[in-house]
C-alpha cells in the first residue's frame, strides 16, 4: 500500500514540515512533541529530520511513508 497515493516523489526526496503535516495529518506541535525525547508523546519510531541549512530541516519522504505504513500495519 502506498500512503502517498497520487503523490510523486523520488526515493531520496526531502520534504518540508508542511508536507509532513499534510501526509501524516499531525499538527506541527504534535510532530515536534513526538520528536522530543523528554515528552510523554515521544515516538522513537518517528523519522529523524535532516538538517539542510541553519534553521531549515526536512524529512525523508520514504521514511515518513514507511512510518505511516507501519502505523497502518500495527493498528
């Protein structure tokens, strides 16, 4: 199953936060909470971001897709 139905991305494409929000349905705040090791909503399986420049990060589209697929499989 491909979570990104209708979306075209390359295997190593980096997506921005707006796209992560769109694909996951999570809010910006929730994304940052599940990335925070000290927060009760921390999810170690959520893909780590990639530092692109100072102040700019992105995520692997493939890893985000895999994370969503795992959530669907484990429900």
